[in-house]
């Protein structure tokens, strides 16, 4: 498996809509494996294809040992409301409170192209919504108020300093440690 670079805020690909996968291939399965490995190394709980520079409608999540590879995911139903802090592997060290559905039903294909559904609540529901948003060019900061979004952007620019690169390289680490609480979506 290969650790992939993660595209960061200001990279145009993060604002692009992805394309449906017409059939899951070995190439897609390799991408999924690489995305899981990259997500774990980056201490995340979710990762979308756009974040690694790809336009296929694919994301991966692992919340509380519920691990899913989702191809062509779509939210079928949603219910309730929850507000909680979110972060993002593409905007490291920036966090904000986002209101999302408390419960979602997501339909997708698995890594073998077989359809399945997930009835998710709480953090898993939040993570699925966050990653599916990525697949449609939306970021969690889009949900912040104008003032909070401007503050987040100011902090991001300060953290970045003169670094204008559009990707960040993820270093290898022990994937077994990925369940630590300082993880980002």
C-alpha cells in the first residue's frame, strides 16, 4: 500500500464534484486500500477521494471500529439535528462547530461493487455527511457563519505562513494507533 499526499485548502480539486464510478475495478480497490492507509497515518476517521487528488466518488470511514469503503455514496434519508466540532485532514488544526443530521441512511457500493446501506447516528452519521460533502466539493468551513469562517481562514493563513503548497505529505506510522481521540474527519 502507498501513503498518498493529502490536498489542502486552496487546492481547486477540493471544490470539484466527483464522478460516479461505473464499475469497481482492482484500481479502485487499490485506491481504497491506499486511502485507508493514508487516513490512519494522518490520524483521521474519514477520507474522500478528492482529498488525495482523485475525482472518483469514493470515500472511506472508520468510526468506533465501524470501517466502510463507500463507492458512489448517497444520503437517502436524514433525521434530527446534532451540532459538534469538526476538523478536516485537508485543513489541519482548524476546527468549527457544524450542525448536521443526527441520523442518516446512506446507500453505496462496497469495495467489491455490491450495494449496501448504513443506518448511522451520532459520530458515524457526522463523518459520513462530512465525507460525502467532500465528494460534492463542500468543506465543513462552508457551514460556519461568515465571522467564524473568516476567523478560521485567518488562522489557516497564519498556520501556513509562507507555505503555498497544495498538498501535505503524510508520514508512515503505526496504523493500530489510529483510534486515538485527536483524529480529524
